C-alpha cells in the first residue's frame, strides 16, 4: 500500500515546525509575564490536562459501554475516546499551541470540531481503499445500514441441501436440534 502524498510534509510540520513554534511562543510569553509565571502556567495546563482527561475519559468510557450494551455502532463514542486521549496527551506536553489543541479535543462543547475532521479523514481513507462509504453502516456518517436511509433488501435464510456424499451434513435428532456429523476437510 502506498503512503499518502501529504504524510511526509505533515510529519515534517509535526516534528520540526511544531517544536520551533512552541519555543517561539514560550519565549514571547516569557518576555511578557516572566520566566516563573510561564513555567507555572505550563505546570498548571499539564495538571488541568490530566484532570480533564481523567474526567472526560471516564464519561467517554461509560458512553462506549452504553453503546455496546444497546447494540448500536459506537463510532461517536470511539472517536470521543480517541480525542480525549489525544487531548490529554497534548495538554501534558510543554507548550501553549499543543495546550490549545488539547483543550479543543478534551472539552465536550468543542470536541465536535475535531470529531468531524476525524470522521471526514476516515471516510476519505475508506473511499480511497475502494470500499465506499456504504461499507460503514451507521459508522462515521456512512450511508448504509438499517434505519439510516441505506439499502436493506428483505429476504429469508434458506439452508442448502447437503450434496450427496459430502463430509459435512446434519442429521435431525428426535429431541429437536440438528446434530453435526464430524468429518475433515481435505485440501
């Protein structure tokens, strides 16, 4: 599988551009408010990030468990869990740019912004693999699936008659359920 064209430039930005930007902003903030208040602010955002990640992570975990319990596809809950984890990690890193992005990922009222971006990226990836958005019923805004406007073809399941002499046949027992006849598959 070939890597996307944007991957190398994105990695360059993340590993080179972001630290440079963080240092520039730290120097500017340090000039404005002083060294110790800047360090205090960085420690405060790390503590706040840990607390918020714990609180929002617990909510996201409960929502995921509830979604599984109700039998629905937990796409939103999974993306929220990933965003909470990423946001908490970003807030624990030193720097104000990562703190702002981390807060956007962690706070419930701003989390919809990165969730939409994450959903669009996932749908684009699925479509680029040739699977189409209908392959994700109910997940990430896909079109397929029951109750979401997708195509549902009614039908019934019909058990095929076993071929004569096949190794895998079933036999009705007087008690009710069929009993499997053991055999082996020869390649």
